[in-house]
C-alpha cells in the first residue's frame, strides 16, 4: 500500500454563478443549491467548519474575483492540506490564440459580468489555461486537491447550460502557460467537451445540477476504504441512466486515492450497476473486454456477508447481465466486485508429489487449496500433467550448493530435518526458475502464495487468449522506435531525450511496426517509444496493455490518471500520444493493443507483480491453452485486438 503524508488543514473554494441577467444568456436555477449541497457534504463527511470555506456567489465571482480567491486559497494552504474546489455555472469556449489546444479552442468559465462591456479582464471569461496555472500553484504545496467543474465543456474544465463561444480575441489568449500535470490531484467534470450538463427539478421543487445532485449523495454515503473513483462510478451510472448518451461525466488524476483516508490501497476493482432489467436481473458496466466471463459471481462492494450474489448469464464486449439472489436490495449505481471467476478454457492438469512419506499430510492439505482454483485440475497421472508441484526438503552445503543423491538426478535430495518447499516443475522435473520455490513451513501462507501465483497465471492466460471477432481488422496501427541509452547522443534526428520520464539521452537504433517486434530479443536498459496512428474514418478508444516478466499486468496507455476520453484517438490522428516502455526486467514481455468504439475500464484487467518473475510458468500455461472465450456476436470493427511477445536479455 502506498501512503501519502497525513492530511492537516482543510480548505474549500466554492463558486456558484446563477445570475446572468446582465447578459444575453439565460440565468440558471441550480448553482446556489449546488453550493449548499457541496458545503453540506464537506461539513458532514469531511469535518469542514465555517472558516475553511471561501465562497463566491454571483457578483462576487467576477474574473478578477475568482483569480483573487485562488490567490487567497494558495496563501492559506500548508503542505499536504486537503483542498476542494467546486464551480457551478455557465461554460463556453473561445478561440485558442497560443496554439496549446488541439481542438483550436480554449474552454472557459463564464464569470459574472463577462461580455457585458465592463473594463479590463472582468469583461472576459476565465480561460482553462488560467485555471491550470492557479492549480499548479496549489500543487507546489499539496497534491490533495479535488477539482469539480459542473458546467458545459467541463471535461477539460468547463454545462447544456453552454452558451455560444466568445468570438473576441481574449485579453490573455496569447500568453504561454505551463501545461498542467493532470496526474496531480483529482479532476472531475460533469460532461465531455461536446456534451451538455443539465439541471433538473427534484422532489423538493428546487433545481439542482444533475451531476452535483448525485455526486454529493454518493459522497455522503461513501464508506471507509472507498476511492474517489468508486464514488465517481456510482455517479456516472446514475447520470447516464437519467440522460442516456447525452452526458458522460469524466474523471482524471489520482482517482485511486481513498475518499476518507490519506493514502492509496490495493482494493478490489469495482463495477457499477447501470440498469435494473427486471426484479432479479441487472446490467453491469463491464464486458468481455474488461475480463468479465459467463458464470462468474459478483457481490456488492461493501457487503461481503449479507449482500445478494450476482451470477453473470450473458456477456457482451462492453456490458454484462447477471441474475441476482432473491434477497437484499440492489439499485442503479451500486458497485459490485468479483467473488469467483469462471474460466472458459480447458483446465490445466497439475500433478502433486512429495519426496518423503512424512509430507503426505501436508500434500493433502495443499490439495484442498485447489478447490478455489477453477482453472486447474489435479491428476494422479504424472504423465498427463502439464505442471508438476513437488514437495522437497533440500539441504545446501557450506558452499551453498544443494546436495543431490546422484549427479544425474534432476532434483536435490530431501532431508527430513529441513523445512519443506514446494517446487514448480516442468513435466520433465526441471525447475522453471529459481524464484518458483514456495516455502511451506507455514501451511496457510504457503497455500495462499500458491493460489495467488496460479490465479495470476490463469488471468494472464485468459487475457492473452482474447482474440478479435472474426472478420474484424485493427483500425489503429502502432509505430515503435527502439531507443538505446547513449548520453553522448546530444544532437541529430536520432538523438532523443526522455526528460518527461526522468530518463537521459537515447539513440534511436531501429523503427518497427507493431508486428515486427514480435519474437525479437531486446536488451535490458533499452526502451520502446510507441505512437498510435488511427488510419480509419472513425474515432477509436485505444488501450495498450503490458504483461511483464514478473507477472504484472499494467496499462501503458492511457495513463490511469487521465480521463477516459484521453484513450480516444481521433480519425486520422497520428503520433500525438507517445508511450514509453522501459526494458527493466529480463524475461518475456507482451504488449496487447485493444481498440474499441466505446470506452472500457481496463483497470479491471490489471494485476500487481510478484516479487519473483513468473514468466516461465506463464509461458507453459499459455502454450498449453486451447480453450476459447465465450464471445458475443457484434458488429464487425466494433472492437479488435492484437498482441506481440518479445524477450529481454541482460
């Protein structure tokens, strides 16, 4: 578990602009109520008191008033303080004059008095570039910053409460601003750039912004251990159910941080329920592309004991359907986690053996651990097994060399007074790798470690078996440059400095297409620079996944801190998004590219590494696999995937 420093003070900047009567735009009905909801949840759940708030409403929220409030906030905060920033009001756009926006437009907050003929800066909207600068100043003191913008174009900063663009050249438009490092803090917007964020009347007759209404409710109900992303997933499900495809909230930054705690924790990935199909059937927002399989069982995230179980009965690439037990209540926005996984390939046959009779009781205890391993099947016939697990009690001499009964023996001799070890072997009794020896002095810990290793290998096997639908082609190509460390390479087209990755100078020693890297052998210390090119006539979401020699599955692209729209590669887009993979470990590396017409939650596929590399075992599992996933027929080119595997040597 990664932890941040203890959070000390608390500070909130809340901005609500409802009155636009001085302009040609419609005034809004919800911002004042949004502010009350936000202030209430910060008081009740986060312990904020009156002096922790800086509040700007209507005439106080001019352009200069907002800038001054950010400056006051910056003066107040101390290292590691918690900061919550909220804006509710109109959003808009203006022409980008400094060339920093790929779309050609800056997103804006429409501050009070803007476009009314006032003098100076108060006659202009607040640029997203300005907001980024103010946030950067805060990040120099603390990264515990939550930034919420409930307005139109809010995915990059800025509501259906959108208004027409300001066609005037902005006074600050030509200034150059330092790009904001979005992986600091948490950034949440109520909609995508091209969508509307709306306000609706609730049961009390008052108007609230739809996103803020659900967001504050879910913050109010947040439980210990839940992350900002858990709260966001609930809110996302509720908003999209109410508005269909018209509004998709966005999140980026350190969203794995716990809401009610100071650090990060390796918690189970969660999936939101997005539809109640019938009394005992629900729809969840994850499908085969995120690793969901038919027959798998899920439960409510915060109720491990008494909550109803959900069994998956139908899987599509982007969503799945489950039958629920006739107990408990399930509603849209509830989060579920996987309790047991159903594998759709032929189980891997495993033979268990022991050198000494005294270890047979221990062997029987290990056998019971396979009850939880559906991807494996025990066999009494060693000749039918793909994998041998053998209990030994080896002894090393003074030189550290294991003692063998005969020089020709594949395995060392066992000594009754030595501690037991479970060795993972090939069918010809060769140790896969030095690290694949599990100590069994503690039975419970040994069984848990064995289960952990084998489950990770099954997950890798399943991910690698994910194939494109028949007839589909990969619409996005990957260009790869091989980079070798060379601090003498300071000039020329083949010299590259990876300063953004805290790396030095590299020399470009080769250029390949994705499939050309398959089967190659690279050197430890080299790096791959990968760029994406969408050669199709449609936009696609792209995900580049790395399976490392240590058994880790991680997403290289998009970075986890970016909003889900960052994964979108527009039609014709070439090379704008660079990805770096460092060759730090010796062994086998796999790169898997998934393209999709819809965004997917690839965090459900990820898993951490083990201390020891597991690649040889994984390779055996993959080579022996011959089952197939249960795919659902869908439109050709709705999604596709391709993978390459290469070796890294010292």
